C-alpha cells in the first residue's frame, strides 16, 4: 500500500473511532496497524485493492475491531468474519480464473 492508500484507510478508521481528522496523536500507530492488517490479510491470500471501496472499508473495519479489542479476549464478530471469508472466496475464485 502506498501512502495515499494508507491515508484513505486512516481517514475511515479515524471516523469510525470518532477521532477528529486534525487529531494526529495516534496516526503513526494507526498507520502501523493498517499495514499490519493488510499484511495479515495478504498472508491468508487476500490482496487488498484500495481502488475497490469494499476492500478499503473491510480493511478499515478490521483495523478498528483490532484496535478496540486489543486487550479483550474473544473471536472476531461474525459479520466481520463472514466479510473476510467472502473476500477470501472472491480472491480464490479470481485467482482460479473462474467468474463469480
């Protein structure tokens, strides 16, 4: 992800966390979380296309969930887990050259 793409995801994450755009106190930390989440998704076979709004929002949703639940035990919420799984299936279908 380039800086512009990361900034777009960061803006969405900050909005979801009710942080002002001008509040830059956590920006470096949140950017690191964005990069880590993108790498984690890539390791499972999901390549984030930030030109696709759904991918951008999925990445932001994952980052927000991880940030808000970093000290809490428990699984990912079902809606987010299903969204990630659906994206993984979409990626596998595309990689296999099968149209959905």
